């Protein structure tokens, strides 16, 4: 995460940097110009003296009058900046003036290092050297070489630099002070807006307003912020009213659904009824919502005879619960008819009856325009002392005996839907009961439940492994093992469907 930098600091940095660069560049330009002008002035002054001296030396050089030449050169004595003056003829010193004798060798070397002198000037940190020809009628008789020091010149330049440096420091300080003042005028309104935003956020109060006295862009920004707060306040009030209405509606709906769950729980068999026929059993019934579309029924229809229904209706929640009520009504009629009849109980015929009755009650014939299209998948089992007879719609039955688990597939067909034919005949399967045999039925809510590292379904394979590995414990413990395995597998994934699992031991 990047380090936070306030607007104040950024403005000070920017204004300070601009001020520093401006002062620095202008100082460099002024100083460079000063050095250039002072240097030219020094060279120009000595050049003027050399012009005069070279004219005065014409006669002395032409007639080789050494004493006269010395007198002319001696006039340079009155100029403190001139260290020495020389007249050369054919590369040899003809006449000279040297202010300090200890510098004679050094100055002579500076004069004689060029065998063929020419008119020019040269300057370094220590000396200025001017070379002028001594000419008569376009004939060069010799050369006048003047060597001056740069002490005064560079002393003047240093003084100029110090003055300019001090002035720059003063100007920089003034600019920095003005920068603080300027940034305050620029950043203060922004910080004021920031503080107002924090206050609005902390207090959750959209009636607050921010004001600016100047008629500028900041004022436009403030006006826009105030308008936004006003719109948020209006929308918040509307949302609060809507929230109250929704909460009231939700409360009524939730109360209705909770009451509906009481009704749905009342139609689910009391476990004591199952315990009468099967002392060792377990039931897992977990609607996805308060109410659900999974339902199971257990009915004793005679001595050592019972019917078990495990049904997964269309959808879950309230729609699924409505279908379960319809299924319960039909189931009661089925039980009534079976009790009155002397015919052999046929799970296949029971499923056919459910199929036709749902289509009839909900007007779900293919020729009708009814938009409803619901039904269920499930299995019906007739159980007596010696055998199990069952038929199912896309719901398998699992039988565990002597550490072998066998899965019996049922018809891949659904009950009650528009496209479910009334003449479809469900196949019946019959299995002999052996002592210690266990029977398991599960709706697809368990198999489809997402979980694990990749979000795949729990699946039949994982279910069968759990049943086989826990076959040696009692049914109550086996239920806990299966529930724990499912919870661990599901982890952070939410339940996607109603889950119903029944286990019976014979």
C-alpha cells in the first residue's frame, strides 16, 4: 500500500520545487552572464592598454632601441593587475617589464612557449594573456605580450556570487512563506470538504452542509457535494420507509412460513411410529429453507405390513412445501384405498395413481394451457415380514448385507409433470429380507450438495463409501458419521437443496 501524502504537503513540495528551480536557473543564468561580462571587461581593458603600447613601441622596435622599449613597458607599473609585459622579436624577448622578479621564470615561460606568436588573448583562473602585433605599414616587427592576474576580476565575481546567493536565499524564503500561504488557501477548502465527508460518514447525517464564501471552482464543488448529500438524504428517507414496509412484510411472511413449517412438521411421521416396526433406524430431514419440498411418510397398513414413501417434490421453500401438502392429500387417499381393498399392494400402481392425480388436480395435461408444471421424484416401498417390494421415479434404493452394498436403480421417470404419461408403467423390484440387512434411501439433495476443494457434488460414490465404512456401528452412530462427513465436505458452501436420508435395519 502506498504511503499517504496530504494535499498540503504535495502543494508545499510542488511550490517549493518550482521556486527552487526558478531561482536556481535564474541565478545560474545571471551569474554566467556576470562572469562573461566581467571577463570581457577585464580583457577589453588590457586590450586597450596593449593597443596604445603597441603603437608607442613601433619606433623602439624598428630601431631596436631597447631602453626606449623598456620605458614604454614600464608605464604598465601603474596598473596593479598587470604582472608583466614583454616585446618579442623573432621569438626572442627584446624588452620586458616584470612586477615581481620571483615570477620572472614563470612569466618568461608563458611568453616563449609559442615559437610563432599571433594576435589573441587567453584567460584562466590565474592569468590573462594578451598578444598584440607591433606593425608598421602592414609589416609585423614584433609582438607585445601582456600578462595580467585575475585576482581582482575573480574577487569581483565572488562578491557578485555571494550577493546573488544571499539574495536568492532571501527570495527562496519569501517564496516558501508565500507557498505556505498559498497552499493554505488552496488546500484548506479541500481539507474542509474532507472533514465534512468524514463527519457525514461517522454520524450518518446527510443533512450537514459545507459552505465557501468565494465565488470560484471550490464553491461549485461544495454546491455539487451539498446537492449530492440532499439527494442521498431524500433517497435514504425513501429507503428507510421502504425498509420498514419490507421488514413488516417480511415479518408477516416469515411468521406465515414458520406457521407453515409447523403444519409441514405435523405431516411428517413421528419417529415413534417408525420405531414400532424398526427399532434400529435413522432419519435425516433437512429442508433448505424453513419449509421444503422433501417429505417422507410411513404407514402401517396391517400386521407386519407397512408402506414407506420418500418423495422429492419440485423446488424447495414455499413452492415445494405446497406440493408436499398435495402429495400428502393423495397419499392419505392411497392408504385409505389400500386398507379397504383386498388386492396385493403394488408400489408401481401407487406411483401411477400419484401421477394421474397430480396431473388431474393441477390441470397439467399436455393439452391444457395451465402454466403450472410440478411433480416429484421418489420411491414407494411395501415392506412385510419377508420381503421388500418397491418402485421408484429416479430415486435409487441401497441394500447393505454382509458388508456388501447394492444399489437398485429405479425408472428414470418423474411423477405428475405435463410430459409425464399417465399410461407409463413403473417397474417393481422385490427383495427378500434377511436379518441384519439395512436399507437406505436418499433424495438427490445429498448427492448434489457442493463441497470439497473443487465444489463438486457429494455424489453416490462418497455416500456408498460412508455407508460401507460405517456398516459395523449402530444406526444412530451411522447417522452421526454421515452428517459429519457431509458437514466436513460442505464446509463454506451453502445447502443447495432439501436433503432427506432414511436408514432401516431389519
